[in-house]
C-alpha cells in the first residue's frame, strides 16, 4: 500500500474532513497534511479535533486559501505537490444554495481550479470528489438509488455537484487518472453545524426539557432518508482512494429511517413525548423533495468491502453525549 506523504483536504473543518483527518493519522505515520478552510483559526480547530484524541498537530497545516482564485490554487499546488487530494470544499447547504444560486458556480469553479492546476503541473495524483445524493433530486421513479440511477438535480447545489461528478468520468478516461466520486447520502455526527436537522432537534429537545421552549416546528414526519454516521462515511472515502476500481461509488447504509423515528429517538433520550411538542408545517419543505430516498451500497461493498458500522440509534447517542458534554 502506498504511503501518501503529501495530502490535501479542502473543507477540512467540516465533519467529513475531521473524521478523514483522524483516519489518515491513524493509518499512516509519514504524513504532511494541508487543510484548506476560510472560516477557522488553526488553534481553535486543533483544540476541537484533539478532544478525546491523541492527534499529532505537527502533521497538520491549516491554511486560508481562496479556492475560487485560480492563481492562488495553482501556486499552492505547484509548491505542495500533493500525492492525494480530497475535495470536500464548497457550500454544503441545499437551502442556502436555493437562496444564493451563485453557489452552483462556486462549487464548479473550485473543482475546476483544482483540476486545471493539477493538470498544468502534470500531477495526476489520486483525487476524491465529494458528490451527493441530492443529484438524484426529482427522480421520484426510484426509492433505492445506486450508481446507475437517473440524475434529476433539484437545486443549484445539486446541479453544481452533478457537473463535477460527470466531469470526473471524463477525466478518468482521458488521463487514465485515479480520480473518484463518492455519492454520499445523508450523514451526521457530533461535528455537524447547528443549522442542520439533527442538531436543531437535539437543541430543541434540550430547550424544551429546560422549560425554555414549548415546541418545535418541522415540515414533515413522514419523509424517509438514509442516514449514516459521518465517521463511517469518512472510512468509506478513504477506502475508495486506496482500493477503488471504478470512478463512482454510492456511500450510504442501505437502511431508510423516517424523520418521525429520528424525532422519537431524540426526544425519548430526554424523557419527552415528542407528540406533545412537535408542530407540522408543510410550507417549510422544499418543493418537489422526494418522500423516500435510500442508498444501495452493494457496489462499494462488493468491490471494496466497505459498509457502515454505526446504527442510527448509536449515532444519535454519540451526538447527544457530545452535545451535553460541551
């Protein structure tokens, strides 16, 4: 197995970047890791990821770099010469991309700058691109999605991701490049930001338990999704770059869970009956959002041997424990 000396992780301060960083440091000794982020101070980030983990911070270099500026990207990649690139960067909120459609161009531009700079420096290193199940979007003909399912993106975020996903197939053929796309279904963790569903539900339950809030409004309890633990997904990302045989892989658990069950588990954790506190308002749902979506991860399981290890119940337990400890 190749030991990657120089590793670049864009979007390193997101939940996927954090778990991927931990995986790399656990697997390899001789690493020089650069992480790109526009929002974190190095000291704050290292303090956050070091909680409960013995990480060698000397191997981690966190830099602020505008990935939308090609000249900056080119100069950095020319000097750094990475052996492995994980592109996890760009806006991750579908709702924000709807409010600010330019996010689609930003997602594409960041990807293009990285790819063009690597080609210009003649560096066809292993490359992983984070794709998303949102690319299936309006495809309501299917419930279970795999690598051959039809793409019908329903947001600027999904359209940007699909553009990059399709480009990877071309690049892999044109340059015989070990370049991969991971189509990731919903995943959560203790490192998720506060404006996502799981954290909103947990925060709401805490506030209700403390008598500081009386209710929580949600668009629907009937929507079903495939939720995995971000730590498991990061292991899948790593495995793809080590043993991938194809350009694209679906990353998910293959298990569907209703939002109703998520709400029930979270509120029960705080000894609350969710039915007493939840308000339903369908108007806050995204238009034409599929009711049911679940991954079919059989390809990655057969070709690489990866599958998720953490149940939804265990994942919620981890997130709640971390939230209360902090």
